[in-house]
C-alpha cells in the first residue's frame, strides 16, 4: 500500500530541516527545493532557488550551534504546517547588528507547499521582535527614532 501524500510531504519537510540545520549541508538541502520556489517572510521575500539559496547561506553563516525543535506538524493535501523554536548563537553580522555571540531563541510558524516532492512555496512567520530584543535592540516610537 502506498504512503499517503500528506505523510510523504511531512517527511520531505523533516528531511529538509534536518539536512539544513542539523547537518548544515546546504547543497543537499537544495535538492528538496523546486527551481521556482517562493519565500514569503516577515522582513523579506525571494523568488527562485538561487535567491532562496543565498538567503539560507546567509543564515547558516551567522547562526551556529543551531537547534530547531519542531513541536507540531500537520499535513493536508499538498501543504505542511508546523511550529517550533529556533535556538542558535549569533556569530556573524545580522541586520546591522555586530557579532554578539549571544544565544537567541525564537518561536516560528511555517507553511510549506509541496509539489512533486519539492518545496514550492514557503510562508514563514517568526518572532522577529523577540529576536531583536534578545540582540539588544530597542523598540522606539518613530518620532523618537529620528
């Protein structure tokens, strides 16, 4: 009996996350992506495998000792929804913040669309405000920031 597609899709996501963040093997992780992948994040978006790859390469270069804990994962038809936490040490420059060597931990929620066993669309929500606060940034009203 064939494995149902939602279960196969969950395995694609788990394998991708493990290959990228645990093994830190970007070249192999790229095999899980469609050529025309789209990324929609809190602060940016990218289109195409090359742009997505550059974004991932950037994150891999500045965060070390990463632990990604997927707490819940649900798959329906061709979509996989999951939430969890990301913990890592910032040892590179990030968004104008110099190296801090601080351990940060943020919560995230992702929705991935899988087509033909490849990740086609990635909608990513993460606690950017919590991350910036942990890195020592301060939130100010716009009129005070100028």
